[in-house]
């Protein structure tokens, strides 16, 4: 059976034959390192930069959905298949409006290349780097759209900001 992707009015379902591999349970997804079915293939794909193989996909999905005000994905592992459901409604039942302004989308495109505070400030046509970061970048960091190159030192003068791979 091939992978199935089905779009409903209220959700997207992706079903993968085979279920979760190894000892991992659904409640552990994105929290513990899973067993790898084919470690040689996984390593080769990582070397070719087809995949990162760092087990960050589910946390990245969760951050992106939370940033958009959408519910967490629902995972189901049944005998012989694995299902993930993405709902398009917010938890309050309201349809999610377009979550990014044109200016935010433009800034995300600009930050595909890691940028300094000054570069972002100049791009936005502002004079204050503090204002540029607090007003325009920090909200996108909080929503998971922009990452910091030195997350443990957010105010480092060597900090670079770049668009998250979502």
C-alpha cells in the first residue's frame, strides 16, 4: 500500500503503511531518539543533505502549528499503519486567518541567508536595531519562523537571524 494523503474540509490526513518502527510509542514522538530501520540508508541521505536525521521534524511541526494558532497534530499508530492528522481550525473552532503579513513574508525571504541585526534594520528601512529586532524579528522567533544562530546568547553581537526550515 502506498502512502496516502487525503484532504478533508477540516483536516489533512497522511497515512503511512508499516506503523512506527522499533520500541517508540506515539506519546514519545519528538521527545526521544527513535530506532532507525536502515541506519546505512539514513546516514547516506544525511551525507547527501536530503535529510538532517536529527529527529527534529516533529518538534518543528509542533512549533509551526503553535505559531499559527493551530492544534497539535494527532498521531495514531495502529497495526500495520501510522496516521497523522493536521486540523486547519484553531482550538477555539475559528478558521485560521492568513497568519503572516506581506512585510513578515518579505522578511522571511530576506532571512533565508543568515542576517545580522544591522542588515535586518537596513532592509526594513529603520534606524534602531533594537526596535527592528523587538518589533519585527522577535515575534517571528516566538512563532518559530526565524531561528537564532546562537540561541543560548540571544543578545550576542555576533547573533545571526535566519528563516527556520518548516
